[in-house]
């Protein structure tokens, strides 16, 4: 890669749009509202330890209100065959007035401004509508229109988006082929290991879920460090490990989880590769203190790797520039 290993953090910032297809608002609202206290705390840690991070943000979050989203739909909608996953059908069911709490679970203009004003943070796109590329569509051009809309909405607010994280890590060749023409220069790919290479398929088996859970605590699949590579003129920066949230019933395994991540970070620093950690801000909504403590422990460990091996903290876009 170069003379240094690199450490990249990307966060999938999506609020209810990211969990709507498989959770009810009522069952998850505490986590979603808590994002408004979690993100400032994460940013404070990043600032304290000089961490560069990428915030892949759903385009709907750039608005002030749900009414604004409803009035500013793209010209062509995805028209998913499975209506349950279609966010525009959900949008059509929403009727004002909306409570402040309800709006906060769907829009986040002020939080985006806070992220953008914090040093060394990159705003990226998580598509406009939390787009599912694995779902059958009636509209083939919908993905490009969706990304174009995300870029347009961000630009109107003074932000430039150069990196992309596919929702649910659902990556397909046709979508990648269109990124260069949209001026997206970097995307987060999946590890090559069979348990992670396909992202989150709708048909993900119980056995696969169990394998991934065990792999969170015991390294059975590898470190998943990688070197960036160009795909169709766009840089692919593969993910390494998801920082899973603290789970009280498995709290006795927390040290193993953190140790597993540290070992992968160290491997990356020694072998001059990229270690790419990711999670969702709403994952920290419950057990905030425990989750933030785990994060800080990893950031402190990065400082050691920085001192010992000259490891660098870089955003997704900065990795692309560094490799150049």
C-alpha cells in the first residue's frame, strides 16, 4: 500500500430509514432518539484522539422536516416489487403534525452540521433513500437517480460527497459501474470471506448469523485487513470488522470482542494495510457508557499503533488520496 498502515472508521448514519424494513418505530425509538446525545460524544472522542472518520449519511437526513422530504421526491422512484421495503410508500402514509421526537427519528440537519464542523470528519452518502440494491425493482435507472439526488441535496447545503457506503452492504456490479459518472470516487466494499462477501442478503440464514456472532468474539474468519483497489475507476476500501454494540447477556465476552479488534488493528499496522472499522450511531443508543468506553479503548490503542508503527487515521476519501 505505502509506508504506513491506515485506520479508517466509517459510520452508517441512517436513523429510522435504516431499520424501518425490519423494526417498528415504537420498538426502536429509544435508540434512535439517543443518537442526538451519542453523536456529540463520539465526535468529542474523535476530536480528543485526532481521529479522521467518514459519516455515510442517508439523504433524507439533510432536511429540516418530513414535509420537506415529501415535497422533494426524485423524478423516478425505485418502485420495489416488495412494497414493505419501499420508503416512499412509507412516506406517503405519514401525516402532519409531527412531534419533535418523531421528526428527530427521520431528519438530522443539525447533527449533520455538527459533524461537518468537526475537524477531520468526512460527510459521505449512504444513498438518498437507504437504497436496497438486492431488491427487485421496476425502475432500472433508480439507483443512479437516487445517488444524484443525494449529491444534489448535500450540495444545496454546502457539502460535497465523494464516498459511498451501500445500505446493508448490498453491493452489485451494475451499481459500481455507475459511480464514476456520479463523481463518487470511493466506496466501502465487503471482506472477501464467504461469511461477509455478500453483505446482508434478505435471505440471510440463521447459521450465518450465528457464525458472524461467534466471529465477533473469536477470530475464526481472519483479520479482514486489506489494500485499497480500483474497481471500474472507483476505489474500493473493504470493511474489516463491525463494532457491535454492548450486549448485556454476553457482557462476559466484551474483552474478547475488543481484543479481537485490537489484534486486527495491530496486524494492519505491521503489514501496512488498511483496517476499516464500522458501525451505526444508533447501535450506541442503549448502554451508551459501555459502548463509548469500548470505542475509547480502541482509539487509545490506535495511538499506541501510531507511535509504534506510524499508523495513520484517514477517512475513506483520504485513503484514496494517500494511495495516489
